[in-house]
């Protein structure tokens, strides 16, 4: 099974992915690390603790970045995930407490306990991964793989015409993380926008997940309204679950090797720029950053079936 640390800003689609990480028999969830993004950091940590409890699990939850590394923090978008991150549904109290360590320290400790084994799956702004690299630059050789939900290669953005939310929310951290030189896969809007989780899928999930299912279905209803109103889609893109789908069902995805950069300032901030491997560019810098892998295509139907089957 895959030992993973799941770095998240829950978040409706984060909650779906956390549920998969908690339930999938081939995932060994070592910890949840939280970041601001869809919600403020305290809410993110609360939600991570709650989801783990509702699944009857006692998973370490370590709190991380309260804002971006460089740019000013903007308020969380309450109309997408709700002010409480879970569609404004009423939530039970949380009993557990967070790990005393920071998210970055938790990542450093856990990876060093199991060098070569741990997979970091990050589905929010990536400040915690950047901070962990700062604490221990040798992580690049000790992490098995980094899987990131974020960015966009050909699809355009969802926050600006060119920027995806997780990249936009901390472009400086993203630039460090995507060029750090560790084995990395980017699961971006090119594939997540091909996956639509419908009401019918969610009914199956609700039926199968008890207390956790109620929270997933209630928050889904709110997220679905946003998709209907702003995007004209009947259903929701399960962005963050796609990172786990890639890990467990890579055959459903088409990927390509190349070099990534993130625009950190100006009108295109948060844009991910992809230079395919082997394509000669006159400016050599485009082949000098480390090679990574990006997802370009997906069998979206199969991914959402996999999500519903898992849950
Ligand atoms: C990403 O942004 C967040 O709103 C979602 O949780 C997902 O991680 C999609 O762009
Ligand atoms: Ca997220």
C-alpha cells in the first residue's frame, strides 16, 4: 500500500479526497497537513480533524501555512466552499487535537523516518511543502514522489484566465516546489475538468459512508449550486480526488515529461508554464529546470466511477 501524507485546505472537494485517503485499502494515510486556501487555517485544521473522526480514524493532523509566502493573503472564497469550508452545513464538534508540530516539521520528521517510501499528495496551495524543503533540503532525495493537484497546461485557469487556484494562492511556494528536483506529478485542470461527479454518484457515496457520507453529500449540494450558477455544469469537478486517482489508477491518465515554471508576479501570476521534454527552445533556461511529469488527458468517466466505487 501507498504511505502518504495528504496536504489539504478542506474544502468540499478536499473532503471527498480525504475520505478516499481514509478509506482506500491501498492507502496508508500517515497524516493530514493543513493549509489556508479554500478556508482560513484554523477552519482547515478543524475540518481535517472532523473528517478523520467521522471516519472513525485517529490520524495525526498538523497545522501549516496561514497564508502565502510572499504575496498578501486574500479572503477565502466563501461562495465556493462555504464559510466553514463544508458548504455551511451544520457540523458536529471535534474531539481530537492537532499534532503539536507544524505541518512542515511533520513532513520532515515523517519522511526521515521512512526514507524513500513516503508520497506527498498536496491539493491546496503548496506553502507547507516549500517550508518543509526549507527545513530539510534533503527531502528531495528522500520522498518517493510528490503529487500535486494544481496548475493547468493547456486548459487555462479557474481563478484568472491563466491561473489555477492552488498555484495562484501561493505562486512563490509553487515555483519552489515544482522546480525542487524531486519526482513530481502535476494533476491539473486539464484532467480535473474532464471529471464530473454527479448527484447520482453522490447518492451512492452518501449511502455508503454513514456520518461521513452526510457531510460529503451536504457539502456537495452547496458546491454543486456554485457549479450550476457560475459554470453552468450539472455536477462538480472532484479536483483533489484526481490526485489520488492518478496515484492508484495511473492507467486512466496520459502524462508527459517536461519542465515547469510558475509565474510569480504580474498579470499572469499563478500560471504554470510547461516546456515539453526535448523541445528545443532558444532560451536554454526552459530545459534547465528539473524534469517533472504532467497529466494531459484522462478517462474522466472512469475516474468518477472509481471515486464512487471507492466510497
Ligand atoms: C483547487 O482549488 C480549490 O478550490 C480546490 O479544493 C482544488 O484544490 C482547484 O483549482
Ligand atoms: Ca483543495
